[in-house]
């Protein structure tokens, strides 16, 4: 199976509704090719002469794709937006609206060409019924999948190991693997400070402060990045819990004691499954939930046993997510559906491959669906 051979093979349309309670921003459609969301936001801010904080968006989109999403901006005029001239970028449908924040979207519509693959109708029917709602590889890092490893060591208060993994753990396919390997093997931070290229700005920021201690070194990184480490480790734990659950029970099944998620007016409502509500849960096709581990999380039934086993293997406790060294990174935890569901699913056999079209709610990964399908 090959995807994203060309950006046009992977099209993503974010589905969202512009709100008009304040109308204090301009909202526009941003179409981009070969740009990741964070990268283009930086360039847009520079082009418009404003701070990145004035730009708002709901979700992060991959670089090697053709994507459209709504973006809000304050402090600029329509004329300025119309003059934006960035290769691979198109700005249109400019209107007044409210600021867009992360998560302010319903989901994403996908149009994907899969090359060198054979589609099994039985797998299609299974995926239509639902698939394990794993976090995708994007959450951990594609070229250097170390984000969750850094998070693990932060949670365990192993700041030195966390710093070394972030700065130096080498992967042969990464372009900077030679300088990373040197640091990984020698732990010579002074030499790394001289040799690390300017493009590794976060690593260099950490190296500038590492002589003050590992805590100060991590404080040199943006809070957003440090938070990402913790979230990635939570995602890793969720995937491990879900993997074990799927070995014991079909992902579509709900058992007594399971926490079930229902969406009511855009809000998550948690219910514990039991004899009194099981018929309604089955009828409405609701999903059991697994924990996103945090210091306040509680689970019951089979999920409790599985969660305890995973935490024991990882040698952590849920209380460890109350991070005394970095209170801002502490996390209470929550719950996430274990069942992913695609709607409006269709496919066509074309000369170049198999074209898939479907919609996924926010937080679900097309790459995970593809792995289950092929």
C-alpha cells in the first residue's frame, strides 16, 4: 500500500461552521499544498506583519496533502488577505466571524488515492461497522517517533533521560542523525551546542540552558511542545490499553461497567453501561471508552484490569501525571471512544489505484482506518 505519493493523492477538507456571536475576526478558507498547518501559520503571520497569536485554527493538517480549513485572523483587512501570495497557498471565502480555536470543527472529509493495494470486501464491511480508534503515528512523530518517550520520562521525573531522548536519540532516516548519534553516545552537550545546526532551534534552545540543569533546559522549550510530550505519552498508553481490550472483546461491543460516551449538543456526556441502559446503548451504536490516563481518572470492569496491567508494565501510577516539577503539564485525564466510525464511506477502482472517500469525526485518524482496511 502506498499513499501520499503525490500531495494530490491525499485531500482533506475540514468540516466546520463559522460562528457569528462576536464577529470580531476575519475568517477565511485556507487551501494549502505541501504545507503543514503550524508552518504555514508562521509564514502567514510574517506575510501579514502580525503575531501568530492573531491567527486561529481548529485542527492540524498534514504537510504532504491538499488540505482546506477555516482560519481566523484579527488586526488585518480583507485587502491584506487578498494580497497574500505564498506558493502552494490559496486564501478565499473571506468573511466576518468569531475566532476559531483548536477543536472548533466537526471533523474531516477525506479523498484518498491508495496505490499498489488490494481491497477485500470483507475488510470494507468490518471497517464500516467500526474500527479501533487508535491514535495515529502523527501523534508520536513520523521520522523520529520519540515524543511519547520524552513524555514517559517527564512523567517519571527522569529529566536527564527525557532531555537526552529529545536531543539525541538517532534514527537513520533523519537528516540530522549523525550529530544526534554523537551526542547519544558521548553525552557531550558542549560539543553538541557547537555542532547542532540552526534549523534544530528547539534543541539548540535546550542546549543553551542545559548547564543550568535539566529543569531549566525544558523550561527553554515552548509550553506547547512540553505539553505535546505528555499528551503523546497519554496517547501511547491509550493505544496499549485498546490493543489489549481488542484481543479480549470485539471493539464494537460494550460490556457492563464500561464508560460510554454520548455527544449531546457538542459536549461529551459520560455514562456507565449496565442492564438499565444497555438496550439504548446498543440501539444508538454508542462506543465504550478507554482512559486517557491522568491523575483523576477512574475506570471499572475489564478496562480497570487492563489499565492496571499496562500501568504496571510501564512502572507508573496515574498520580504521576500530577507533575510537581512542571505543574502546567499536570493532566487530570479523560476518556476517548474506542470505536472509530467513518460515515459516507465509498470507494472506486481507478487506473492509478483505489480511491476512498469518507468522513471522520475530529480526533480520528485516516491513517488508522487505512491500516485496518488494507
